[in-house]
């Protein structure tokens, strides 16, 4: 029996090294009990932004209340600059030291109590500047300031006690433990797995190796799942945070070949071992790099995490507002679809999401229920007799896509991004994903309801290889340029572009 949430069995071409060959025994010693996709772990990573925002908001309100006491919060506006300055300096200093201590990191090696004590201690140290200012401006108010500083530290202690417990739980459940695949069943891989078994802060799901004659069935219990080529479409891809090359650094040509092939993947690829005989310290450093993969600290936040946070915030606010405003229209369309032809109002289809994750995308049904194409193999044509009367209007206006707002709110999609393609979609007789080498790059970001390709005329089915190449290039352009204001501009352009295009087949 597979673990709860484990992906489906591998394809037949990997059966020699697939887990189905030996059942549960092939899972390996570093597999998670609960499988969580890379997209969901990214969501956990972005929680540091919410944690910091809550710290700022709660501590600011408590400080304002203390300044106004025993009057009211409204009385804060009547205070003089000299009365406010010590507390403002103390609050800013405390929050700065808290941020500088990496207390918002999900990878703190400290225990729960120690983490909270360090957070509270940062507030005490940071508030010293305000205390000095208080003594200089109003010595009589110093005892009151000290009570506030201690209360401020106690508040942050309690909040970070909760954060530390959440971090510990995330580590135990696997939500904050990175999933890694190794390329190269080498001695380096063996030493790395042995070290990982002691540390237990990295899940090594499997190994891939091209050397058919020399590769073992497993390394330290971790299964060898096939050749590197199999990794490009393996079921584990959507669960991987990182692909690590464990090929010796002196094998330069082999490393370059592997790197070129793996650039087709949406996953992060790193070369961990550079020397022929790495020391224990080098092995530990390599594991540290992998352990840090799915986490972030707000002291030096990667720009992609900051952008992802604002993008998710944008999706939640705009998506929830759109869902509320469009609910009457969605109900009316659902009734029309049901009255127009037999079958359900909604249509579900499995498509590729972020990092090759398979997601179920919702649409209003536009085809006859008995002829609906759930696989997406047969793309729609201009005279397609499968489309219903209501469906033709919905596809022309793109109103059939409205239910995807549910996917946006759930976090599986974004308002703006590459369109999610059906997994088995073909262009002519060829899989669309086989036409362009960079096709998988469009999965490095969540798919969207609209996007740069959509407002530039590349929407609907793709009937030629040129159509596929243009769509992929536009999607990659968007990923490289993505920003909050770029998304806003695309959303503003979407409705006029769609309504003004009467020729596109959708």
C-alpha cells in the first residue's frame, strides 16, 4: 500500500526500477509518509511574510494602546512628538533586531523555547535605543517605558512560541522538508544519503542514472528509478523541490551534458559535489544547501519569494472579490448550460500546473456530455459539432473559464500566468510538449486564467508547431518579466482583447 497522497504508479517503461516492482519495500528510507507537492510547500514558505505582518500589526496596536492608556486609542493623536519618540524608536529597534536575528526563518536549528527566548531577547536589545531616549527626554517616564518594553518582549515571546511550534510541526509532517532527487548513483550519492539518514532534514525520493550496466537497484535503501530521461516525465517531478547532481566534478563533460538535459525541467537543478573525494564538511554543506531549498528568511528574501507573496496576495484579494461579484452570473450560466443540453453544468479536466503538478481545472461544460474530451487529445476546431449552442457563446466570450476562479482561490492557479494545458494535448499527431524543448519552462510558475500569451493573440487550441512555439515563447517572456504591475496591466487588457477578437477559436 502506497503512502497517503503518494503519486500514481510509474509508467511501464520504468517498470524495471519502479516502486511497483517491489511495492512498499521500494519506497526507500527517506520517503515522506504524507506527500505534499512543491506548490503547497511554496505556500508554507510564504507564511513567513504573514507572520512578520502579524507581529508588526499586533505590536503596533499594543504600543498605541499603551501610549493612550488610561485614555482611549483615539487619544494617541493628541500626544506630543517627545512623548511618542522613545516608544517609536523602541518599537522600530525591536522589530529590526527581530528581523536581523533570522527569527522568521523556517530553518532555525534552535529548539522551540530557545527560538522564542531569542525573539523576546531581540525586542529587549532593540528597545534600548528608545530607553536611552526616554531617559534623556523624560526621566520620570522611564519606569513606564520599562514596563512597556518587557510587555513588548513577552508578547513577541508568545507569538514566536506559536511560530516555533508551527515550524516543528511543518518539519515533522514534511511540509517544510524539501524533496530531492539525485542524478548519479555514485559514491558521492551514497555518502550523501548516509549523512541525510542521520540528519533527517531532507527527503531523498530516488536516484536516476544513465549507466544501465553499472547502476544498482538502490543506494543505501534509496531506489534507483531509471535513466535521467525518465526524470523528465516521472510522477515524482511535481513533488520535487530540487534535483541534485551527484556526479564527480572532474567529470566535466558529463556534468555539462546532464545540466543541458535537465534545463528542460521546471525544477531547480544544482551541482553539489565538485571534488573527487569530498570531506564530511563538504557533504554537510551540500545537504545544508538542499535543506534550505523550500524555505526563506525575511532578512534577505529572494526576489522570487517576495514576488510570489505579492502575487498570491493579489490572487486571494482579487479572486475572492471576483467570486463574490460574479456569483449571480455563474449561477445563471450554470442554469443555461443545464437547460441547453443534457449533462452537468461544470466540466473537469486534469491539466499541468506548477512544477508539472497535475491539477483538476474547472470550466463550464461547452460540449455535449457524451462527447466531451476529458483527455484533451482532440483540440477544438471552428466547425466542431461537439460544441453546444450555449457552449459556442461561452467559448467565444471565454465565459466558460469563470469557474477557474475556484482554482485561483485554492492556490492551484493564478489570475495571470501561462494557460494550463491538458496533459495529453496534441498538435496534429504529436504531443504538444514534444514540439518545443523549452515547453516545461512554462510550468515554473502557476498557470493563469489569463496571461501575456492570451492578450497577444495566442489563445485557444494550437493546430501547428508554429502555434506551440509562439505560445511557449510568450509564456517564457511573461515568466521572465512577471511583476505585480505587469499582472495588473494584463488583467486590465484581457477583457477588451477577448471581446474584440471574433476570429480566435476558443
